[in-house]
């Protein structure tokens, strides 16, 4: 059931269910009414459908990546530029030394 739900759920990056991209149809549980359409497709139709699906997925993933980058960059501030000789504060909470006391480790 979990696999069915995952494969039938619209993915946020590609905006389509993975099962639809793979097979060209919405997956069924078995108790929905059957739709009248031919399940047979030629090799050329299959390759064309897969080519179109791959192009759509690539463009959707690029759009999702651009959106994530834009939201990340919006909250990020540029790193300060340090030059040799600049004085800085160092957080030494994660630095381990062999000295018996933290105040003796400078």
C-alpha cells in the first residue's frame, strides 16, 4: 500500500506521479471503473511518449532546483572577507586540546 501510494502521488519536483511517467497511465487499485481506451501502443508511440516525459521531467527538476536556489540565496548573507593579520573571535567549544583546563589552552 505504501509503494502504491508513493508511486501514485504527485511528486513535488516533477509535478506528476512516477507511475504515470513510467507507464503513461494512472495506476488503479482494482475497484475503480475501467476506462475505455486501448492499452496497446506501438514502439514509436512509446518512444515518443517517453521522450516527451523525460523532457517534461528535466524541465520540472530544473525549475525546482532554481526555486530552491532562489529561496536559499534569499536568506544567505555573503561570507566576510578576511585578510592576513585580521583579528577574529574563535569559538573553541569543539576544539580538543591536551591541556587540563580550557583556560590554560591558549
